[in-house]
C-alpha cells in the first residue's frame, strides 16, 4: 500500500487546516434541566425552555438537543419544538439530523407509542439545527400536547410520582458552519 503524503509532508508535520476551510467555533453554550414532575390532559404545556438568547450575529447557527421523558395513559399527543422571538412561533422548517418535519413544529407523535405498563416511561431525544438569521432575543421551547382522552406524565411514570426522570435542553451557538 502506498503512503500518501499531503504536500510531501508527514501527517505529524501538519499543524493546521488550510485557511480556506471554515470550521466554525462554539460561541455560547446554554442548558436547562427540568426536574419537576407534572401532568397534562387535553391541553398543551411547556416541558423545558432555554434561557433568553441573543445571537452573536445573524449568521449564528444553533445546535439544539432536547430530551423529554414521559409516560402516558393513552398515547394521543405530540411533542413540539418552537423558536420564540416575540410570541409563539414555530421553527419553520424544523431541521433535524434525521429528517425534516415540515412547518408544524410537531417533532414526535405520541400516537404510535404506548406504555407496556403504567410503570413504563418513554424517552424522546432529538437534535435540531436552526439558523434564526437574527440578533434579536429568542428562546427555544419544547412543549407536549395531550389530545382528547389523553394524559401525559412529564418526568414520571403514570402509576407513581416516585419513579422520576429529568428533561433537558442543550444548545450550542456556532459562529459559522456549513451543513454538508
């Protein structure tokens, strides 16, 4: 097998990437943890929200990872991810590593998932990329909606508040980045 030498240098002689390659840098890191247990029936509630964020520039990119723990007595609901500027605005479109969920903000249907027992808890985790193109203050929010006849138990199982979990939201702000 031939040994490849970039520009006739050994790998150990390379100390930096070429100047033309943009690598981006982490500007800020934000994290929120929700440790409280709650229930939602026939309505929508916020599970976890970021602190207020003021993007460093209009070209800032955000990598958002949300993890929600929940139990349910009748899976008829959804998890929503929103970017809020001044009011209630959905991510449009929601960009995800594993797909594009359109303009509704609905990132997880709870319909196909049912607990094996009332002591079961589901964990949903998803990573999104967002380019808000603003320097106005914003925040990111995960909400759970419970449909008709449904109760969703946040950070706990249906049968008992003694079986607990946490929900989290972690956000990286990047100075520049190209989606490959």
